[in-house]
C-alpha cells in the first residue's frame, strides 16, 4: 500500500549515514507498531518511514530525540 493512496498513513524520506542504518532500524522497530522502515534508495542511503496519521506527533518527537544520536536528514514528507 503506497502512503499517498491512503490518507490515514504518512511517510517521511530520511537520509542516514550507512554505518547508522542498522542501529536506527533497531531503535525504530523497538517501538511496537509505531512505524515501518523501508529502503527508498539504497545508493543514496534514503529510507522511508511509514506511520499512521495518529502517530505523527510521536514519530516527530522520536526523530527529534534521535537527531542527537543519528545523522538524520529529512529528504521529503
């Protein structure tokens, strides 16, 4: 299901340093049912984070908190 086809889902494209991707994925997955992480463009190390509209504020807060630990760059919403 594409995020743009279902208004109840949101997605964000992030760029993360290759060495940090596995650890970032582990952190995201530790929050049960919060978000799903997929590779958007492996050449540029872009990841797409999918989440429900209801979880948007929690995802934003988590990304803000993780910004100090990971080199997260938002590419697109």
